C-alpha cells in the first residue's frame, strides 16, 4: 500500500526513491554493475530501501516491475516510463 504525499519533503523523497529504482534497472545492462543491480532488484528483502519497500512507498506494481526487469525490452520500457501507461 502506497503512502500519500502530504509533506513538502515527500515529493523530493519520492523523486529520490524513483531515481534509485531507475539506476538499478539501468545498471542491469551495465557490465560492471549488473550483478549487484540484479541482486538488489530481485531480492526478497522488504526492509527500508529494498525494491519491494520502494515500490510500496511509491505505489508501484512490484510484481509487474520484476516481470519487466527480466528482459532488455522490458527494462527499456521501465526506463522510458512507457510501462506505466500500458494496460496489464
């Protein structure tokens, strides 16, 4: 369940956490950063700063992001933001 943006700092925090996901997805296609990015994205961790926690905070579809992250074309859709406008 996502949390409403009620505080002026919330928008900045949302932008920061969005950037964390963006960088991890981007790093999945970068030779030197691939393994740590894959490990983080597909981790079962639910703690603060985990992929699942960030998706919850931003009200993003965690399972759909994971599915898209498994392919290069899916990662491209995530990075361009196109996945958010597609019907499931």
